C-alpha cells in the first residue's frame, strides 16, 4: 500500500468513535459501495486525488502531515498560511477562518485552547467601545489606502459584514475551554496604540480616555472569569497564568482528544498553521513548561490575581494621565 494512503486511513481511524465501522464511514463519505471502500482501505485500489481531498476535508486532516518525511535526522514540515495577502478586507478573512478553525475543534471532544499571550487577544475585546477601537486600529495599521489611514476614529463605522463576523467570532471562542499565559506587558501594545492615535490626532482626548476606560472594563471581566474559572456566560473552563520569566510569542495551541494544531504569528493577525504531530507535541510540551514556571491566578489564588490585575489597572491609569497632560 502507498505509505501516504496508509497514514491517511490511520488518521481517520483515530477520528472515529469505536462503535463506527471504518469501511462503512469511508463508503458513505466517498459514496462507494462496501466492496469499493474495502479495496481502497486495503490498498488494492488506489485513492484518486479527488477522493483523497474529500477524505481530508471531511475528517479535518491536513495533508501536509502525510507528506512530511525525515531526511538526515532533520525534520522538515510543511505549514499553511492563514492569509495569502494582507489587504484591506483581511479582517473578513481573519474572522471567517478563525470561525472555521474553532468550529472544527468544537465538533470534537476535549476541545481546548492554550494561548501564550504577548499581546492582548482580540476575542477579549467584547462588543463595546473598546472593540470598535481594536477593529479601527487593526484596519488603519494594515491598510495601504491613504483615506483609511487618515480616517478619524469618530468617523469610523465598521461594515455590517465585519460586525456580523466579529460577533460570531466572539461567540465561537466563548464556547471552548481556554488556558492563557499573560505577562505584565501583555497590554502594553494596546496602551501604545491608544496613545499613538491620540498623538497623531485621529482620536480626541475624550475618545482616548473612553477607550482606556473600556479596556479596564474588559480587564475586569477577565479577572472575574479567572476567579470563577469559567468563561463568560458559559460552563467552559478558564484558567489564567502569569509569567514574566519566559518570552511569550502569541503562540496558539488548539487541541482535542484526537488532534492538535498550532498557530504561530508571522504578521499582524496572520499565522503559520502547523498540524504536524511531532511539532504540535513539542510545542504543547513547551507550553506546559511555561505553565510550570507560571503563577496560577485562577480560582483560590485571589491575592496573586488581585496583585496582577492591579498592576494592569495602574498601567492604564498611568497612560490616561499622559493623555490628560
């Protein structure tokens, strides 16, 4: 049997419940009779390209993991880009692809995200004034359109499609268990953006202060989630850790009981997606080591949690003072 096909069927077996027949399931997906499906599984009839793609899409298997080989003890992996081109409509693409990735793991048991946060995550921005600023800043800093870059915040109105996708994006992320690792500097870039747009005159003093206050509201909700060890309005678990010892890189691990995928940033909101099993296992182990050297701020860790968030709140207040001067 061709090695790639054998690996593909082995991956599919891992996706199926024990009470589901591999042959029956393959015959349903490929619309084949029992004998034709059996012959493909046993290697007597090779899969064609259309059948291979149909199986990989149906079972959410990245074909890159089937093609990787080791040569001279150096492992080479193939990665996917979440965006091919950064354009003015990249937020549409980012939200749609993020929604799809979340839906893929929510369909499986044991769905969980581990996020090592160098920067403040977009899914914590909520639906208020702060979220509008996050979308505004992302579009401004990513666009090559002069009119967009000169647009004042007061004149900015996200399109209905962006808002719809953003709302769906938030609701999907709220449905998965989440572990986050923060440092004292996780909110620094956001504070720098608030000050930057004020200094170049695209936000007013009142708008900038209101954005900062809305950021505090967002942080308060995160603090509450950490105390309850639950996500907003759901029973999904939330655990927050504090680490100032190891550099955090915005690396995201999405995992279920049967598979894992890792997203490593390479531009603003653009990621390399890795599904290679050895690599995802290594990154998961690295994140576990980060957690071992982190302080747990969840649940009963009320004193440590309060100390950490007071540092963040004070950072916001200090930045407000700079804006007021």
